[in-house]
């Protein structure tokens, strides 16, 4: 199994059951997260883990499942669906793994616009709760 396949397999175990400690082991120190609702990229392992944990906790409560996966070299595109407050969310995770199988770049894209708004609302609450603890 190559490094990308190992990293992707690990991601699948963490995608809906966030474990920040295990997730930190999967994220490269200089990783970057591109949020569908935050304009600036979030840089560094600690921020990427915080955002991925909040995203997993948010989307995981809505019947989250991956429905398609495309892998090419170190890149993976995973299409997902879930339902949040009766709003159907459709999106993609675009992940680049480094040579060691760690996440070095993670981009999330979501549609339709009311799904983006719902994810923004729920992610903001999740991040606020995490920073308070």
C-alpha cells in the first residue's frame, strides 16, 4: 500500500469520528486547510486539526457518507453527502498527501448555497465551543 492509500485509509477512520490526537498524527506540520466559508487558508497542523475536527463533528451528525472517490498520485477527491437540519449538503474534499502519507493540503467545497450557509453556522458554533474548552 502506498503512502497516499495509507493516508486515505486513516482519513476514512477519522472523517466522522474526530479524534484530534490521532488526526494530528495524520496532518503535516505545514499543512493548509481551505474552508468553504473562511476566505483565508488556515495554515499549520494545529489550525488544520481544529478545522477538520470541527468539520467532522458538524458534518458527521447529518448522515455523512462518501459517495465517490478519485485518487491520482498524491491527490484524492472525495465527494460526500449529508443532511443538516433538513438541508441536503453535497460537497467534495480535495486532499493532497505528502510522501509520508500525511495531509499537506485539504480543500472543502460545498453546494448549494443554503448548505454553505448551514455549514458556516454550525462550524462557527463548533469552533467556538472548541476554543472555549
